[in-house]
C-alpha cells in the first residue's frame, strides 16, 4: 500500500530542502552588523561554497575572510537550521567549527600537509564553482595570499585550478540545485 505521506509536499518539507530559507536568511542577516545586503549576499554565497567543499573533506583549515567566517558563525547559532543546511550539502554531514590559528593548525598537521591542504582549495573551488573573479576572490584568503604574496596573477591561478587534480567534485545535479538556491537567495 502506498504511504500518502510520501506525496505530501508541505511548506515545512519544502523549507527543509532549501539551503537557506527566507526566515533563516533574515535572522542571519540581522545579526551581521554594518553590511549592505549586496555585500552580505556575496559573503553568504562564498560561505555556502566553502561549506559545500568542506562537507566532502575530513576537515581543513578555514581559508575564507573573517567577514565570511562571521556569516558562518551566525549560520551555526541557528542550530536546527544549520543542521538542515549541512544535510543539504553534498557530504550530508554536520560541519563543526573549531577556532585555531594557522600556526596552531600547522603544528597539528605538519608543514607539508598544511601547505598541501591550503593549495587543494584552488582546484576544488574552480572545478566546482568556476573561475575566481575580482569580486569573489576578495572572500578567499587562500587566493588572496597567492595573488598578493606569491604574485600569481588571477588568470594564472584560475588556469592552475583548472589543470590541477581536484579532491572534491560535486555531482552535476547538486551543482544545478546549488545554483538555483543561489538565485533564490539573491532575491531575498
């Protein structure tokens, strides 16, 4: 016999299937001070990309700017919504946050692993979300470091990301879902 519940598409079910509901968005936005909606949206979108990649790793050092990290903190505070967000990511697991400085983290994993892990972000980002632009690169400390300190031009960084082996690769259906969610968020 068919279970009629499987055909119900309640508002609550629809909201649980979203990365960020309007209500969740409004709460987080209200708690991130002194930021235009446009800037907040850009920070949120890059935060979601960061979390998506993290969901398919065993954990890595945070490589986004403090502004994006602030958004992540506010997402986490809304625990039920954050749990649902994590379940909607490709890894379908809760992503924990641990405060640790880069030097402390390097001490835990070792210098070689620290650098290797740092560089893995480039192909993982580019091969899943496209090339870095002048706008989105502002939110990724790893890319900023390579451009500003190592003097790698953005187009060369993008080429390296295209040619290097990505550790994380999303299913094309999930990428379509993600892009649709981003369109919804942009309209909030």
